[in-house]
C-alpha cells in the first residue's frame, strides 16, 4: 500500500511540473503574438445551465432554385417532326431533318408506336396519333 502511495505522489509531482511547463510555454506564445501585433481571441464566457433552453427545431428553408427545363430528347424531336406533318412523314425525311442514323430512327419509331404516340399510315409513313 505504501508503494502505491509513493508512486501516486511521484506521478502527482510530475503532472504539476508538466502543467507549469505548459503555462510557461503559453505565456511565451502570448508574448510573441503581442509583439507581432496578433491579438489573442476573446475567451467565451461559460453559459449558465439555467439559461440553456431546450432548442426547438425551426423548419429549414431550402434555397429556391429554378427548375431545369428538360432538354428535348431524340424521341421528342422525332415526334415533333411527325406531328408537324398532316399527311405523314417518312423515315428518310426524319433522318434528313434530325441527322440521326437509320438504326436510331427505327428504334425511336418502334418505341413511339408501342407507346401509342404515332401510327402507320402506309409502310414507312407515320402520323401522330
């Protein structure tokens, strides 16, 4: 038991010495900072426990952003071309106006037909439904 007390006494003395060293370093840093014109930040005052009120959640206001207008898709542009024609339009005219290749136009027309947005008047001629 006596050994533990002596060890605790040695540790206590060591911690006191360390604390004094840290205080001395802090003072030196303050001296250097004031000589260079750097001010020390003000210490925050502790808030009394009684003055702390339970925080109520306020609704967070989201910043208002403008909605992006969706850019026209390939299907939209093909549907627009088909919709402008009363008699109907062929795939060659669609390819010429859009610049898409044959495969892409064929796939778009297939999807639009399955969605019921266009219908076939003759072979290769399409009108809007």
